[in-house]
């Protein structure tokens, strides 16, 4: 064990949120949930460029993890599916983004240190 | 199709690099590859807090994708395994980090818009 142990382990990366499609879903919900109403399934599909099947599958994972809640309602006798982040899901996303900021900061630090040096780094 | 289509799809997220353990490996290599020499397998294991098996498995995926190259050598008659990013791997990581910056920017924008509002967002 030394001071480098786990330096790049990024323990704050929550795998439930990190998966590409789920990150897309959670970021959409975080950005569009004004007034607590949530986002319609169809709009979410569009924002994330996901198929019905993929969106459903990942929403189930997020629901089971307590990150997202889903509510069914009716409008003009047509069923509607609303999705939104739970309070805990929003908190987890905030913590996740903080860790992403660390990844970005490490990468930018490395770029800065390498700039001007002869090496692999493409300018 | 409207202006929201794919707004949160984050197409620039490269799944080869995005997976948590591989992100850890690639970030370590990007930050520690001074002079073109690369990082020893044992040091990489420590930086990423990965087991031998997990590190080997993910290095294979990264090698097959052309992101990482691995070289065996000897020091005092003991085998050494060196790992480093390829030129293309470094470029892909730079592009990936640019997309992460977009994720972070979207999330921070959302936090700013919600601050001071009554809602789910925990302060």
C-alpha cells in the first residue's frame, strides 16, 4: 500500500448510473423534471435515442435500484407513462457527477502537463 | 424528430473506455505514461484497485480495441509487463473526456436552474 493505491479507482462511479443508456436516461430526467411532474416515456425515448425495449429494460434496473419512479396515468383515455428521479436518485446522480468532474480534472491535468512535450500526445 | 432528439444520447461516450474498470485503466495510463515507457502491470493494478484477473481481462478488451498495447520484458531475469495507450487510444480518451465534460456541463446547468426553487433537489 502506498499513496498511489486506488488513485484512479474512481470509487464514486455508481455503476447503476454509469452505464451509457442509463446515464442518458438519468441526465434527461434530471434536466427535464420541472415541477415534479417527470418526463413522458415517449419524450424520454427521443431524448435518449433509445428503442422502446432498451428504455423499458434500463428503466426497470433504475426502478429496482430506487433511482427512478414510474407512474401510469390517462389523458383523453390514452395511457401515459411518466418517469422521474426519486430524491435519492437525484442525490446519487449529483454524487456521480462530482466523480465525473474528478475524471475530467485528472485528464485535463495530464493534457496540460504533456503539452509542449515530445511524446504520444496528438496536438 | 425535433430539436430534442438524442439531446442526451451522449453519442461520444465510447463504451470500450466508459466501462468503470477500463476507464480507471485508461485514465491511469494517460496520467502516468511519461517518456513513452508505459506503466507496469503491478503498478496499474494498484492505481486501479483491480485484481490480477480483472485487470488482465479488461486489458485484453482494450488491446483488442486498439486502445492499449502491452509489452513483455525482463529485469534481473524477472518478467515484466508494460502497458501503455496507443496513439489512437490516447485520441479516443481525449474525445471521450470531451463528452464527459458535456455530461458534467448539462448536470451543472440543471443544478443552477433549480437552485433556490422548491423541488426535489437536495441542497
